[in-house]
């Protein structure tokens, strides 16, 4: 059977590979248990419904999503070039304090092979949907847990490992456990740099 265009690619991927059920995404279940890059590694997300986004735009390095009709969880690793080198824990903490998350809580996070801090913050946004002239405002809360690290290879670059939960009620205990597992698993490959 010959199917034209992207549909054929999607069907072929789903049938032959078994791990590509969303176009442009790969099921986390078919990935190795650790995601490895030349600079760092971390445990892949566990649980049903996690997908790695296969095509990314800088500064995003790696992204996973898990969506349901009422909520979304996202793991995103980004590389941020800083205007000035960040030389120590105090300077990293100051940099993180200037991020846009509301009411951040920041604390040192040793043991990752780099200078790192953990950050917990939340924001809320009101989304307006207009149907047939009627405005339906809907409030969404985003809870972010992150690990912010100075790249051991360049003090002018910060790698951000962010676990976010978005829903009407924000995060939940299961999401907090997933965030802790992900962020706790990040390890820099200092010897390889």
C-alpha cells in the first residue's frame, strides 16, 4: 500500500519502529534509560505518555513533553549564553534570582559535577478564549522546578534543566517526584570535556 506525504511517513514510523507515534516525536519508552550528550547525561523520563521532541530550535537542547486534556508536563534543557562569565555559586544564584518566575526559592545543588543551584517557582496566566463574541477566561498555573548549572567547559554558558507542570491547579505530588528524579539524575561528564 502506498500512502502519500507525511501520513505515509507517520504510518511507516508507527508500524516499523513502534516508538514514533506522534509525528516529529519519539516515545521515551524506546530510548535508553539514560539520555547521554557529550557534556551531560540524565535519566530519561519514566511513565506513560512521555515523548521527546525530535526537531528543536536553539537555545533548546533537549525537550520531552507529556500531555493530557487538562495538563502538560515538560522537561526542557536549554543553553543560555551569559553576557558576563558566571564564576561561582553567588553569581549563579544572582543570575537565577533575575529569571521571570514569580516567588523563586533557590538553594545550592552540589553533586552534579558542576556549580549548580535548584530553583522552584510558579507563575499564573489567564488565557482568554473568545467563542461567538463571548470571552471565556481560563487561569493556568505553571510550576517550574529547575537545575541551573554553570557549564564546566564555559563559564559564559548556563545549562538550564527545567521540569514544568501546567494545569488549572498547578503541579501535584506525582509531578514533584518526577521533577526530583529528573533533576537529581543530571550529571556532567567533566572528564569528557
